[in-house]
C-alpha cells in the first residue's frame, strides 16, 4: 500500500482577490535562465498555496493568463517559468530539453519560496500543473524527478513521454484533463498515464476537445468547465475543502465526463 500525504484541513477562501503579477529571473546551473511570471492575490495578509505551472512547446506562461489569474483570484500563488529551450522565441529550441524541465521547475519553486513573495507563500501546500510538454514536465515531477514537497498535480493534455509512469513517493491527488480529439498528444496516451497512476485521481474528458483551446481561450465552450473544475480540484487538494471536492462532477458536466477515482 502506497502511503498518502494527508490532505490539508480547512476551507478555501470564498472571496475573490485582486490579482497582481511580477516577473523574476532565476538561473540554474549557471546557464539555464528561467524568466518566471507569478500571479498572486494582491495586498493580502496570510499564506496561500503555491502552484507551479509549466507551459507547452513554443508556449509562454502569458498564454494561460486567463486561467492562471483566475486561480490567483481564488487564493493561490501561481509561479510560471518560461523554459529556456522550449518556450516561444527561445534562442535554442530543443524538444528533448523537456526532460530537464522537472528539475528546472523544482529549482524555480525553491527560489520563489525564498524570494520577494515568500511571506504570502505556504511551503507546506505546493502543487504543480502544466499543459502538453508542460504536462509531461508535471508528470515528471511525480515520477523520475519526484519533488517530495508537492501535494497536488493537474495535467492538461499531457503524457508520460520520457518521464515514465513510475510514480514514486507519497501518494497525492492528481487531475488529468484531455480532449478526445487532441491532434498533438493523443487522448490514448493521456488515458494511459491516468490509468497507470496508482494514487487518488480524476480524468476530465472533453468530447471533441482539441489540444489547447479549452485551456487558453475564455471564449471556448469548454473553458468555464475546465476553469471551475481545476480550481475546485486545487481547493480540495491544497486547502482540504471537501465542499469543493463535492462540486467536481457538476463543474465538469456541462463540457464532458469526469472519471472520479479520488476516493
């Protein structure tokens, strides 16, 4: 039996915070420059859960601003690096460099927790999320490059390419979101890693959903359901809000189906 980290106990904030953002640059191993955008609740006291967000190939954190700022407005600090060799306009584009990104993500988390926003970050409530290659990065943070600090994961249109399905360490809740018409990362590959995960988990399937529209465009038909369900999952997994857990099926219903094995 795999040991599980206990969920936090409490309720997520019910208010909507004003959101601010800042950009910091961190350098790992002297050469891996990580320009990092952070969205966070503005002008507040207390500590908030932190979510590391990883973009996909040729992407940037700003591409996901509507979703990430929505998370921040609900009481999360979202830390989103632009990876040095897979982000848009990177000087040296290299698909294989995705395998170095889990270590980059852990490094960015460590730097952010010691940085200018440290007073509003709770180091005991850390999660990771990502899209496409960033989804692979996120899976890697729970497999080959397990970061034991993480208590929650959200994988958008991701897979296990290069990072495997050997989930390790204490079990934590995971949520997978995937369109069954994804033309870049097949739904079958996303379903495969969901099936392989031995931990509490949920799969939100978007019928007819493509690779990125529902996660990046507020105008997309499925966007409200994706935003609501992932936010309630984070409220559940990083705040311990059981009421949010109870809303997941209803959150997903307008846009797809939820295979709920969170326990």
